C-alpha cells in the first residue's frame, strides 16, 4: 500500500480498536510523515519515542523507595489519564541497540488484554491514548535487529511502498519546487527505489485470527486494502484463502445460528454440504453449545433435524461430542428423538 492508503488504514485501526499497527517501509518513503499527518487528522497529540536512542530507564522510569515499597517514576513522555488524546509513536523499534530495551517495550506495543489497560512495567496507559510502531525491514540494508515471531504476532504489520502519484499529490499540497515536481513527473523512477522484498515471519496463529476478528467486527477498509491488512496479521497465504472463502457464498458452511434458529431456510443447503464443510458446521455448533447449552423447544427440534441429515459417521461423531454437554445430553435422551440419535448412542454404549 502507499502512504495515503496507510493513513486510511491506521486511522481506522487506531480510532476503532486497541490493536497496534506496525508500519514497515524503506527509508524515505514517508512512514513517519504519514503517521504524523494521520495523527493531526485524528486530532491527537503526537509523542515520538526514538527507541534507538533510549535505554530501559527512559521507558520504565527510575526506581525510588517509599518506605519498604519500590516504585518507578513515570517517564516524562508518558501521557497522563487526564491529558488530551495522544498517539505514542514507537519509532525505529528494531533499532533498539540494547536487548533489554527491546524486551522492555515488548509489553507496551502488545494490545491490552480484554478488560485491562495497556501497560509498561508498573505504568498503565489510559484507553484514550493509542500506540503505533514503525520500522525499516530487516533485509540486510539497515542496521536493525530481527524481531522475533512473538513480537510480530502482537502487531498489525502494514507494508508501505513508494508510489509516484501519492508523492505527487503530497508535493502539490506542500508546494514543493515546481521544477522538482516537473522533473519527477517525467522521471518517476528517480524516487526511492524499492529494496529487497519486505518479508517478515507473519504466519497464522490463534492470536492473529482474533485480531482479524476484531478488525472484521469494528473496521471497514477499502476492498483493495482489506487483504493486505489481514496478510500483515496471518500471512499472505492465509489471507488470500480467507478472502476467497468470504467471496465463495455457495461454499460457505451453514452456521450454528442458522441451524438452531433458521433451520427450514437452510435445511436443503445443510443436507447437501460436503463432509469437510459439514465438519465446519458441526464444530461451530459444538463450540456454541458448550458456551450456551440451553435450547428452546424449537431449537431442540432444529438441532435433531440437523443431526438427521448427517451421514452415519458424522452423526456418530457429533452425537458423541454433544453427549459430553450435560444439558444437551438430556435433550438427546428424550424418547421422541430415539429414531435419530438411538443408533449413535447404541454404538457409543458398545464402545464403553
């Protein structure tokens, strides 16, 4: 994505979630300038932490005693709870020269656990303030440290590249020298040349899919950027597969909610699902019933009707998992459902 697209994406993420964007790009492409511009448009105060120049004490504060208790003074840059909305920019994250500095900031760039505040040692950041990171890619042309997969997994990696048209609009707004703009209009290749591909170890993880879920529920990205954003969380292969799955309405599994609440509308579709798709529906139902096992009479009937359309092997496996949920097991044990579940229960009894 280019800088203008990056501004759209980080504004959406920062204003609607607690996730931490990490802007990755080669020198001079405009990462910091774009972040500052987005910060102004959001009407946030801007704080820049040049981590390549900082030590652990600059981040966590200096220790002092209060009687028998050790405390750490709040760093001067730390935004207080009553201060204006603030964006803390952790610039040059992978230029931190001391390993303990990088370890100290690890906690700060990690999105806060649900119900808690973002923290740095003993200091807690108000939810009104946001955090963003920027780095140069570790491609061998910069004096940077390689970020481990655990740290990468906690951020939304956004890869930005040189784009002449984006730069030209910026140059016009800033009223850069006309002869420079005219020269580059005819020689756009004279802008920053792209370096090696900006490859980082971004792979699917449970945390990554949760971050994708947060973005799906809270943010709206332009269609051509959505896949790029997800690729920065779960990797390109998983993001492409996910986007294709979203586009394939016919191949999408019937959901647990549809089975329990809209069975007449999805019965034919559910009965015709391939076994692998059927397994997705079964897994969704099992997870939902483990959390909310109480069913209305109509939902009970719908659940049993779904079990009835399953192949013998899938029916057996599904009933076996449902019998481990006491409230659902009582439903299946009713005499009126014997014709559907009796065979599966008989096989399970033989196993025992």
